C-alpha cells in the first residue's frame, strides 16, 4: 500500500528520506548532548563547541561566537561566564582595539579540550569501526555538504 500525505497525495521516496534524516539527526543531537557529560562532567556540548572554535580561531569576541553559531548573545554570555569561572578561558584586550575583549583558551582549557577531543574521536572510531571506507568517505562528504548549506532560521526546530 502506498503511503499518503494528510491531503491524500502519495508520499515520495524523497519526502520519506527527509523525514528519516530529520528524525535521525535529532537522535544524533540527543546522543551528542548526552555523551558530552560523560566525556567531561563540567563541559556541555555547547561549551565544548565554543572551546573548539576559540582554539581554531586563535581567540575571538563573544559576539563573534554568537554570530558564528547563530546563538542568542545571552546564551553565549552565560556559557562564557561558566567557562571563565572554570578557568578554561580568559579575556584579553584586543591589541588593535583596546576597547574590545577577546576570549582565549587558558592552558587548562587547552588540556581539557584536547582530552575531550581524544575521547570523542575514540567514540566515533568505535561507532564507525565496521563501516567500509567508501561509506565513511561518502558519509563525511554528505555531512560537509549538509553543514555548508545556509541555515534557515526556522528549520532547526527539534534538530539540535
């Protein structure tokens, strides 16, 4: 029997695939959030992500973090305050504009980020251990392609 939309039209394979992708990405996001606490009890997935960006960028302003991740400034502010209290990041004056504070990882922040990154990579390697190399390469390319797309303000509901 053909599956039908509420309006009576048949559901296409593409529609079914999009529904499956949405559902599976939601499961993925939930697992990622849950596993973050197991990797380091004081480091949420958001905190881990922010630390990773600070490492990659060599430091940036809190407003840059908010813009990059499309997060509310108050959310980033709370995360930054918690990371500062934990001694994982510090504020430094921007050498080109002394009115601006730039966030940088501390030595402790670098060490914890490296530890969590090693744990996360090991968990991914374990989970993907039985996959053929061709599947891994395709999956990586699909994720890059998906993440390179322009985010839509209302599209993320339930996915992250």
